[in-house]
C-alpha cells in the first residue's frame, strides 16, 4: 500500500488499485453490518488500518450512507474515537499487538509438549 501511495500521484493504475481496495473493504464492512443487523463499533487495525489515514477516510467516506462519519483531525492523529460524536457508530484505531499473540501461541506450544 505504501508503494501504491508513493506511485499514485503519477500513476492511474496505482490510484485505481487504492480505490478498488477501499471499495472492496467498504463492501465487506457493509455485508458484515447487514449480517449483524447493525454495529456499535467499527475498528481499524493491522498495518493499513492502523497507519493509512487516507484509506480509513476513503473507506468511511463510502459508508456515510450508514451514518458513519470521521473527524478529519482525529483520524489524522489516530486519537480515539476517530469518528465525530454524531456518527451512528464509534470508529476507532486499535493496535493489533500481533507479536504478543504470536508469543502466547509459541508459549502454549512449548509448554504443552513437555
């Protein structure tokens, strides 16, 4: 994604790839919201979710029909919640702590085989 953002100013293909990624994420979020009959909280996490301000803005911008709306300054700083108070659900950015989870799984494997 970083490479796409770097190439985007001069590359139609890079811009299209970013746009299609955000479209795909919006589509999946909307499907999950429908399956869950609504949501109270939308969480962005992982590499793109935690660090790509523009992707979060594009994804949530396409969900405005659901009442989801971001506060631009809070989105840029990732200060939770990144949604405006009037947003239908809270939107937050949460770190994944993948290294901690990997360590837990590794510890379980090491200690269970003894």
